[in-house]
């Protein structure tokens, strides 16, 4: 686990260094040649048709008719699966052993144990809910249909899409109106990030 943690930290350091260097280059470009910066900005500006990408969220995928046609089989499978989960979590689950797998040191032991125990509690609640739902589906699927009708909600995606499709040209106009100020702010910030990243990589 420590190996993955170290690899993740190294990746963050390298990404920070790359962002810092790019920030320095863009800030210097903004200070020395704002017109060239505007040309580069136009080259990288892209428009994405979100409506086509989000169509999958607007589809109504119906699987309830298959479940209700075979309500006995579905209910038994749900009950047995939930019962197996509960038996495992109550009698076979060992938080200490699982913690030992994900951590070889004693750092943050308490917080990790709390997270693992919380996940186990969520699993127990899911198992109990599964047995309850399976029993209702097995003996009285009409109640499950009624509950499903209460829980089924439509969420309109169009308002979110419209916000994403709005162009924010005011930001570019403000930056290009005061290129020296924003260039200096970006340069100082980027140099600081680059210095921090270099220090962390070399240390």
C-alpha cells in the first residue's frame, strides 16, 4: 500500500511541476506579447456538443418488467445475497485483518479503522434493506411497485447543459485589458509552484 501511496505522491509532484512550468511560460507570454497569447487562446478554444454526449442520461431503461415477471426468483436471489452479506459482515468480517492488508505502518490507524468500520455498517444496513426488499418482492410485489413509483424521479439535465454551453468571454477581456497585472500574478504563482515541486522531488 505504501508503494501505491509513494507513486501517487510522486505523480502529484510531477504534475505540479508541469503545471508550474506551463504557468511560467504562459505568464511570460502574457507579459511580453498579449496579442500572441490571444492567438494561442483562440487556437486552444474548443466547443463541445454536450447534447449528444448527455443523451444517454435522458433514456428510460426499463428492467422492472423482467423483475416483476420473475418476482419469486428475483426475491429469493436478493434474500440469499443479502443474507450471505450479513452473515459475512457479522461473523466473518475482521476489520483488523483488512486494515493490516491496506496499511503496513501505524500511521493514521484510528482514522482508517473508522472508515473500514463505517463501510461495514453501511454494508450491514444494505443487507438488511436487501432482505426486506426481497421479502416484499417475493410475497407482495405490488408494494414494491408502489415504493418504486415513489422513488422514481426525473431530473431535467437541460438547465445544467445550458450553463455549460455559456461562453465566458468577460474573463478573457479582463485579462487582456490588464496583461501586466495578471501576467505578474501568474508568474509569481507559477514560480512558487515550480520551486515547491522541485524541492519536493529533490528532497
